[in-house]
């Protein structure tokens, strides 16, 4: 019986297909490679590694410098990952704090909402530039390129939305409380 994986455990196993990694290595990899579209905390990484070690999906090696243990994926881990990756990923779940604020924007002074939108727009501009720079530098494989292109298109769509929503905001200072 293969343990049914959650997305966090599965992503760690996906990275371990590339070779043994410490928890610290995996935290860095998740932040660099999937952190822009999938959040995983440091505590989740270590918690999942310990659970997968107990379940036989990974095997912990000898502690190295700073008491860091390298983990290696096992045959059972490969089987669990293969089962997980073949499943339908399920529906998208958008949780965007700015959209929640905009939804209740009538309760803010328009200038404050504009400040927030401007600040968030700048973040999206920087992210688009970063994605385009990474793409120009050469992503390692076609799957990384596909993911990166999604990020570029997402950022461009977000910037289009910022432009459109700016024209819709009221200019008076009446605020519903």
C-alpha cells in the first residue's frame, strides 16, 4: 500500500528524483523553483521529510555539517510519486489577498486603495522582469520553460488588470464604514 501524498510531500519527492538533498537544500529548491506559485514553509519541509522517512518513502543518510541529513528517495517513494503525478491535479483555488481588499474597497478611502494597487502593480512589474530575465538566461528543460511562460503570461494579465481597474475606481472620498 502506497501512502497517498499531499502536494508538499509530492513536490519534495519530485526534487529528490534529482538526487539526495538535505531539508535545507529542499527548502531552497522549493523557494527558487516553485515558490512563486506554490508555498511551502520550512516547517512543512521538515515535517514531511520526517513523515516520509517513517513511511519508507525516503531514507535519511548520516548527518553532515550542521547536523544536516541528506534524504534519498526510495522505491516506495518513487511509486508514491508516480501515483500522485498521474492523478488529476484538481481545481484551481485562487486566494489573492489584494482581490479580497478590492472586493471590499468601498470601505477604504479611494486614495488608500490606489496606493495599495500601485504598490502591488510594482511587485508584478518586477516579477515579470525577473521571469523574462530567467527565460532569457535559459531554463533547464521544457517543463521549466512551460511553467515560466505561465508566470510571464500571468504577470502580463495582472498588469492589464491593474490598468483596467484604475479606471474604475471612484475619485470621491466618501467611504462606507
